[in-house]
C-alpha cells in the first residue's frame, strides 16, 4: 500500500477562518444606530450575489430575472412563517431552507425552458420571465398580497436556548451562519466536475458538445443550484424585514444584483461580496444623505467599467500581486498623487451635483442647503466657484500625474512577469 502526503493548504484555512471571524466580530465593531440592520441586509444580498455569479461568472449566463427565484423563495418562506399547519413545525432558523427549496423548485420549472437557449436569447427570456412573474404578483393578491405584500412576525414558536429572533443581533447571527454555510457550499461547487463543466460551457460550448456533453443540461443544473441559494437569500430577507412584496420579484431587484456583481467582479468568486458592500453603501447608506445616490452609483459603475472592467476584486488582487513581489514602494507615491487628485475632483463634482439637485428639487425650502453640518447658499456664486475650482484642480492634477503612474505601473508589472518566467528583473 502506497501512502501519499498531501500538504495542508494553510492559506485556504486562514482565509475561511478570517471570513468567519469577520462575521462574528462585525456586530461588535459596528453596533451603533442601524448598523446591525445594514449588516443583516448585506449578508442576505451577499448570498444572492454569490448565487447570481454561479450563473454569470461560472456559467456565462447573463440573467435579467434572477430575482424570480429569491423573491418566490421569500414568499414561500413568509407563508411558512404565517402557517398554522406544517409550516408551523419549521423553526425560524430553518425557514431559509423553505425558501431555498421553493427557489430550487421554480428553478426546475423555469430553468428547463430558459436554458434551452444561451447568450442574448437566454437573457431576453429571463427578462420576459421576471416581467411575467411581477405581473402575476399583482394579479394574485391571495398569495402575493397585492401592492402591500405579505407581513409576518419572526418571533414565533418556542424559544430555543433563549433565542427568539426578536433582537436584531440574533437575526444577524442567523444570517451570518447561513452566509458562511452557503459561501462554503457555493465555493465547493466551483471545485466539482459540474462546476468545471460550467466553466467550459462558458468558455467554449462548441468544444464541450464535441466531446459529448449536453451543454443545456450543464446550464440547467447550474441554474437549479443557483436558484436554491437565491431562495435561501429570499428566506433570510423575509425573516430580516418581516415583509415580502412584489418588489422582491421585480426586474429592478434583478438589475440591482447584476450591477452589484459586476462592480465586485464576475471573474472572481469573492467579487460579489465586495460588490454587495459597495451596492448597499450606495442604495441604503448614501440614500439617507442625498437624493442623488443613483446618479453617484451610475457614475461609479461607468468609471469602474471604463478603468477596471474586471471589477474591484481585480484591483485588489493586482495591488496584492505588486505587494507580494515587494515592489509596492515604487508605486505608492504616484498612486497616492493620482488618488489625491481624483478625490479633489470628486469633491468638486459632488459639491456641484448636490447644489444643482437642491436648486431643482428642493428650492421651495430656500436656497440654503446643509451637507455634513455646513450651510451652503446655492444661489451664491462663491460655492459654485469653489466647486469648479476643485473639479478643475483635480482634473489638471490627474492629467499631470497619471502618465507617470502608468509608466511606473507598466514597468513594475513587466518586471514581475519577467521574474515569474525566470528572468532577472
């Protein structure tokens, strides 16, 4: 009998251990105001984003209707919570599983039709599907609750070990537990033969068919598993908000998660995690401060696609690659100069946008607006001159320092490539 030694992948254990530690410590660090509610929302959307990336990142399936599976899972979960029959026997901690099973069931039903096509045709079918389900949600108020939706009370049944899920911190840790388990499971999927075949179908479906595999079944099975995790996120959302409405199955919800996943980076497993944090920051936190949050989100998305089409994850990994090669000292000064110019230009642009929004949407309350504790008269010339000066100074500085940064960055990466090929930098 021959024994083989497989070295321990310490790095992977450290990553997963660090992820679990962050989930445990997050509510202890961010404990003020609505922080727990925001953390809980981030957790549910992270699962939703990861499930969507199983389609887009792993399988190359651009879907405009993924909210169908999370939304219908949420509806079944909330009905189970309100049920006095079999649903009453399901503890709150397992309600997300009800949503997951419901999402998977609809994945079996809808996926068989949608995955018969790929590419643009698949995307258009999913867009029609989400509009169909959204219209049905208003046509069948008995199940969907009409425009008001369905409400529930998550404090139900007998408390187990004093856990009632009344306090938000208990809901957060329930979401965190499901997030960790779902993330592990979805990462494990990427290492399975089906996950590898999904990558192959994404990259070269003709060759996959040539060697004897049915690409439609690969897409179909991937969608079913993706719908399962989307349903889990829907069930957790029902517990967190205690209400599910037609908005949960809308194209807006599907478009939002598409945006978040692209921001994070569809080519990286952890990309949706980063994109979710940014997306929730814009849609939940920033929206409390300014009505222009959608404009800022759109501008951020456009600039990211223009300068970092692979998403935030690619930027982080490229910087870590440079740091790992011990060459970060050569780029940090030009990077800091470019970053400072961008922030100056951003300050001027934001100041101008906020004043313009106030003049057009809130002029009835006077010309003076307050931002970050500062009163600004939008009809005075001085604030406009300051905004213009900041924007101009930032743009001039960027044009001044950007070529030098690009040159240093190119040289550093060329040296790293040469080192990896065995050359001498």
